[in-house]
C-alpha cells in the first residue's frame, strides 16, 4: 500500500454467490466450481479438508475407520446449500451422511 497510496482496498468476506458487477467487486476468490460461465476463472490453489477430533473425543466415541462411520459421530461441518460432504481417495468416492440444506 505504501508504494501505491492511491489504491483503495476493501475486503468483503461472504459465503453467498453474489453478482460481482452489481456489488461493484473487481476481484473475487471463490472455492468450488464456477457457477457463472461469464466469469474468467483461474485455479490458484487446491483446498484440502481434514476430519479432525480431539483424543478425548475419539477415546469416548471411537475412531472412525471409514467415511461411512462418520454419521454416528458428532460433527461441525461447513457446507454451502445443496452440497454434500464427500471423500475421494484415488478413484474411490464416498458420499457422507452430511448434506447442506436450510429450512
């Protein structure tokens, strides 16, 4: 910013799919698939997610050994509406019991 004092930067953190032009946004960083085919998109990184728990929780509830066992566990899961939490290892795909939906 010191090299470009005329630059005005505003950071907006939002998980809604918004109209970038209507909101006056010049640059957006989004996770997931591009919903709007009129946008120019470039992958800048991969985002890996992990299943984590405390040793005390796993001692009490048991440690899951496969994705299908997660439905028996307590979880805090962040998903956008309509998405399903899934797992992929090489060519094997496992959907989970967690699905995003509101209402």
